[in-house]
C-alpha cells in the first residue's frame, strides 16, 4: 500500500488489524458485560454532569451501551482473529496437523484439565460464584470457559499445538470476562 511515496510492510497491516481488534474487543466487553459496573458509573457521571449544569434530561438506561458493546465485541473479535491469522501466517491446513507426540504427558493432560475445572467449580471457586449470580451472561461465560479448558486439553493431547494456541487465547479471554464480571465480595468480618 503506497503511502506518501513509501511502501509498508505487508505484515504491518495485519498487526494493525490485530491491535485494533483487541482494543475494540476489550472496550466492547466492558460495555456489553458491564464489567466492574463501568456502564452504571458512566451513566451516573452523565446524570451528575447534567444536574451540575442545571439541565434536566430524562434518565438514561444502559441498553444502548450494551448494544454498542455487543457490536464492538463481535467486530473486534473478528478483526483480532483475521489479524492474528495474517500476522502468524496461519494456513488453514496447518491448524489440524499433528506437530509432535508428547509421550507419557499425553495421558496426563486431560486429567490436568479436569483437575483445573474441579478447582474452579469448588464451593468457593470463581465459576461456582459466576453460576450462583443467576445472570445468563455469567453462566454462558462460565460454560464457555469450561469448554475452552477441555478443548485446550484435547488440542494438547492430540498434538495440535497451532490450534491449541488459538484455543488458549479463547480460554484466557473467557476467564477474564468471567472473573471481571463477578460481583465484588465484601470485606471479611
């Protein structure tokens, strides 16, 4: 792509797309899932600013922020995946090729995945707390996290390390969404 007489590196376009996708996905998660009450605080800030300036306006809801956040999550996730595929020059055929055998560790990986899930579903674990809130978004994020951990264990067991890297990214994102969406615990008494 010529830009003022210069040519850019073909990989830089994909890196730019990856960065913008991650940024849009992150902002969208905060808006769509109301992580740490960011939307509620922003609406309260707008109401305080209107009251301070003497203007009166009807109270605002948070539904518009959630719709915009959902669009950002979908578009950002798509841009991030396309950018990552371009940056790492991933061929669709290489995703499902077996890279190497792990030997005896192959039998241990599924048990490690199940052990990790058992720890997170423990009585005071974060996934149990997410499920107990009763919110559909948190329950979906907890279920998606469980599936991502099991898929990661399966990819590593089968030796699909390229696909496992993408599944690892999905696992980290779902864990972050789940943990940041949990209600804050009060101080111990």
